C-alpha cells in the first residue's frame, strides 16, 4: 500500500503491486480498488509497478461529509503521481475514466499515456434529471434495490434484468461517447474488444491488460 496526502489534506492511498514502469488505475464506480486486482496481477507479474487508487467516495474509513467532486478525485490522482515521482500510464474505467480524463487535462505532463475504458462523458443533456430524483426518493424510502435498478436501467442504459445477468456487449450510448471522444482526440486509438462488454475487465482481464501493456511498452519502454 502506498499513501500520500491530497491538496485538501485528505489522505490518499492505493494498492501498490510489483516493480518497474508505473501504471496507475482508477476503478469504476460502485466498487473499490480491489475491482482491478486481476488486471493488476497480470501487469505486475509482467514487470510493471501497478497502483490501484482507492477512490475516496467509496472508502468506508473516511468520515461522512459533503459529496466528493471530480476535482477532488483528480487531486488524489495527481498526489499519487507526485508520490511516484515520474510520469505514469493512466488507466480509468467508467466513471474512473472520467476522473482520468480530467486528470489528463489538469496535468498532461504527469502522464506518459492513458487507456480509458468507456467513460460516461456527457455529450448531450446531463445525465440524471428526473431519473436522479426518482432514485433519491427510493433511497430515502429505504428501497436501495429499486434505486440501484433505476440507476442502472435509466442512467447507465442497461435493462433491469440485464444489469444483473450481464450482456454480450456494452450499452450503445457508451460507444457513442467513445465516438465523440475520438472526434476531439485525434491522436487516440480506438480499440474494440470483440464479444465483450463493460465488465470485460472482470470477464477477460487478460484482454484489457494486453491493451494497457501495449501502450505502456510504447510510451514507457519494455518492462
């Protein structure tokens, strides 16, 4: 485990595995740093130092307080890069991908490269609205299962049943958001994993690790 302090004084910590060129992972929402452990094991076993950030909004050890903003999570990422002392390859998945993109904008020189896995970036009207009100009402009534179903079905875009069983491809709106990113990031390479979906990191971690490793070799050199 590596620890440091963010800009606002909050402690930052990350799992720290392996030795070699550094890769920093920002996990998706509704999870913690353990979500990426299989990816980390593959990459750290291949000669990389892999840090898995514990995003502060999912840490149970921190005292309840105001909602955590993207800007705070970005500062946590940058604090870890400073602790490493060298540019890193950044990996971000889903909402963690949004944090990663914001970190790239905030401090480009901190990163040698990045792999962003289906970030739900806003390309039209903001997500939430009436759907968010319904989910919050369900939470207030103690109906957490209903709130989660509303979130997955109406915000993420997964049918309720499919949210639990999984599907054979990602929701179409995520592909559209990647298309929008490709239009403003001409130097980025679009990679499609055939037959996989938003949970590819869990179902086929070796495929995701392969993409990360290929980029790391290009920008950091062989492990």
